[in-house]
C-alpha cells in the first residue's frame, strides 16, 4: 500500500464532504458528510480496498460534540493550557479548545486521513492545531489537559486507556471524557461534570439524540 499523500487525502475530503456546523456546536465549522449513511458505506468500501480505516473523521460523534460544548461553555478548563485532543477524528474538540483560549493543542489520531481533515477544519475556523499520527497511549508529553471524545467503544482499547488516563491524572493532568453511553466506559473511575442532549445521525447511531455525559477521570 502506498502512503497516503496529503494531496490525495485533501482531495478525497473535499469531494466527499461539505463545510457544515455540528448541531450541538454551531460555533464551529467542519468538513462533514452531509449524506451520512451513503458516504459511510461508500467510503468504507473504497478505503478498505486500499487498506485504510472507515471515515470516522467525516462525522461529529456525540461524545466529541458534548465535550466540545463543555469546553466552549467552560473556557477556564483549557485557557492558557497545553491540551491533547486524543483520538481527534475531525479535530472538533481540539478546535473548540483553541477557540476557548488554549495555549496550544495537539490533535492525535492514527487514521492517516485525520491529518488533512484536522488541517482543513482548523483553517476553516481560523485556529492552529498541531497533529500527530502516532499511537500515544502510554506516553506523556506533559499536557495540562487531555480531552477524549467517544473512546470507550471497544473493550481492548478501553483496557489500554484506563491505566494511561490514571497515570496522567496521577501526575496532575486534567482528563476529560465525552461519552454517549458506550459499553466499556469505566464509570467507577469517573466524576460527572455535565450532561447534554446531542443530535446525531440515526444512520450511524441507534437514535436521533444521544444523552452525552462529560466526565472527569479520577
């Protein structure tokens, strides 16, 4: 498989998405799939042919929308701080953090399309967000705040995240999670901060609105 070039990724994103506002975070514009079901299945098949993952970056998932809303409504959470937007996808949460006054945001996601998606989305919102395509689980670059939207959807991944988040919290980082009730959320380790009713795409979720909670990892 040839490495994905930035030009190829950007062309694909522009051809398959439109600049839209997520319903729960209208202050932010993102290149999103406007026909979610068709794009998901079409691009999933296309990307599978070249060995790339499904287009998670093309949708504003409920956990990310809730977390972005919380950050915008409570800017003191990130103001003048260094922030990691983990499993960033579209970059929604990181962009919200920059709009709320973060000193610096690193958006991390192992999907190679995310570099182009996050760059395009950050430019559309007039902010600067750095990108890293490495798997950061277990690493610590000294972030003040770690933001993670919709990450507890798979058991093996959740089992990797819990000790990492625990270590980050133990050394003083603020770790906030946005979650719409995914199966492997470690509720016993979390403190509830806020609850939102987030409109979502029924084609990808099991409802038109998802009750989404922002948690502080303890």
